[in-house]
C-alpha cells in the first residue's frame, strides 16, 4: 500500500525527557511551505483543517500533524499531491519558510485581531502565559525522571541480551524483507505517532496500517526493540527506500516503529507505551534474545516509569487548562469572517 493512497496522522514534536523536541524541519521537504503566525486561539488549527478537508474532497492524501500538547488541534498539514505544507510556526516549534515568497511564505492571522481588545487583558495574558510555562517545566522534570528509569530498564536488560543471536536474526530479517533497489540512498521521514499529551499517551495506530499492509511487531518489555528497528530503517534507506521512522516520544533519539510503503511492510514496537498486534505478518518476541534477567528490578522500574509519565501528563493537562483560558481571550478579539475569506482564497489558489 503506497503512502498516497490514504491520509495519515502524525506528530512532529514531543513532550520528552529532553524537554520539548521538534521535528518541524521535516516540512521543508515540501515544494511550497506556508507558515502560519499568530497567537493562541487565532484560528491557525481551523485554517489548516479547512485546507485539509478541501484537499480530501479532491481525493488528495493529507498528512494531519497534530499537537502533542493538544491532540485535538493541528500543528501542520502536508499534502503530497500538490505538494504543499502548512504549519503553525509559533513557539515552541518556531519555524520559517525556507524560500519565502518564491516557494511558500508567511500567513499572518494576527492581522485579524483587535489589539485593543487583547491589551485590555494584558495582565491575564501575562499570568496565563507564565502559568503554562511553569506547568510544562514541571512536566519536563517528571519526564526527565521517566527517561532515566527507561534507560535503567535498558541497561538492566542489555546485561542479559544475546547480541550474536539478535544480530543474526536482524541480518536475516533484512535479507528476507529488503531487496536492493540499486538507485542510491533513500530518505527518512522523521515523525512520531505517539505523544505524551494532556489526555494521556495517544498513539495513531491507523497511520502504520494505512501506510503498510503487513505490520510485523516486536513484543518488547525490555525496551530494546530499537536495536532491531533502527537497523531495519538504516538498511531500507541504504537500499533506496523512503522510510517513515516513528520515534519514541520519551526519548526521541530512539526509533519505535518504521514503515516502508514501497515494501508494504512496517516493523512496530509492542510495549507498555504502544500496543500493536501483528497484521499479515509475524510477531517477534524479544524474550528469545534475553537470558536471565532481574525480573523484580524490571518490574519496579516499570512501575516507577509509569508513575513518572502519569505525573507529567497531569502537569501537561493543567498547562492545557491555562492555555484554553488564554485562547478564550484571543478568540474574543478575532475577526474570523475575514480569516475565512483568506482560507477561501488559499483553497481557490491551491486546491480547486
């Protein structure tokens, strides 16, 4: 199943053990990149949803990029058929168009607000903004602790792994599933499908299944699946394929899942954070590569890991409450009718 057949849902940023991490540079791969600038509640997400809806009505495939701090809101939409990307370029994922004016540009929705109305709430805006920042700082301290526990599970498990057996298996998996295209290196599309959000840990499972008919899962309570999936990703790109590499939201340097639409095959982690079932493919259990391990220690680590993530989520949820109040102020100052006219003009230019 090829990537243009269906629309997908992703994240391009994560609330992680390293703080806020952004992959927004990835949208620069699109020929035309438009960056929306404006405050909270100014209609940026609604703008993108309307563009995406118009594109889908024309049977174009859309990548919906959701906000990890509010998965009901869009951070970007990417339309391969045009090709065009539209992204929220405000903090914390500040981004600029690569070739403004020539290939994309800036959409300033701030021109549709009443500055006088917003200034009337200056004290509230300052207080709410500081409160949002304070809650995220607290959340990131808990996620940093979660990351340390995660790494302790890895280190404990690595002592018991049979690397020869693991590497032999991975070598055979690569030989069996990745034919060489003989046309140079492919590319990696860095994305996430799991986010640590105010609503808990959210995973867009449908994205993997929409990209690939066959999904091979790695059942992994030892948090070592990256040892297989990162090598699979490297081998596929070396062979000339485009790979969607879906990273771990807690430790974004680690790949959790990899999908290769041209091969119709994905390898996905089935762990405490994401629960995948194999589809038209086999399952791999990491138990087969692990010898004697301190099960009590791993069990305690997993318990504390889940506590830390849960506490972080509660702080992110509180930040969202403050952010919602901030949005209400800006919503009251916006001229949404004028913004809708800009949306219609954009659709007429690129979609119709």
